[in-house]
C-alpha cells in the first residue's frame, strides 16, 4: 500500500517544495507547499532546534478517504513520503527550508 500511496503523492504533490513564510502573532511560520499550492506541512521554531510541526488536516483527510485508511495512517504516509523525498530524518533537518 505504501508504494501506491507514494506514487500517488508523487503525482499529486510533485517533487518541488514552495516555502511560504508567514508572520503571525510575532512568530514566523513556514508552510511547505507543493507546486499545486497544497500545504504539505507547516512549522515554526520556538528556540534554536525546537520545532513545532503541524500537519495539513485537509490533506490527511483527503488521503485517508482516497485510500480508506485512518487519518493517523495518512499522516504517517505523508510524513514518511516527504521525509524520504527531501532527506528529512529529524526536525532540525527542516532548517534547509528556512532562508
């Protein structure tokens, strides 16, 4: 099942990541989006190397309903796909998206 979901995510979200930087409540938030504008994951940094990561609930719901899996399983599949594609092994690896 993972191979099928990964192929779907490759087609649906693509290879490129568009970084959107948003200031909210005096905090800089980063949204990592696909070329089609879908937010894959959002995060902010509280302190150096202390990341708060938020999944895209709509994307998880979409994958969950499309493949008839739970939202938690969908979140894990998206996380693993994104991590493998962009060599993200730990939260601090997200620093590569901060300019």
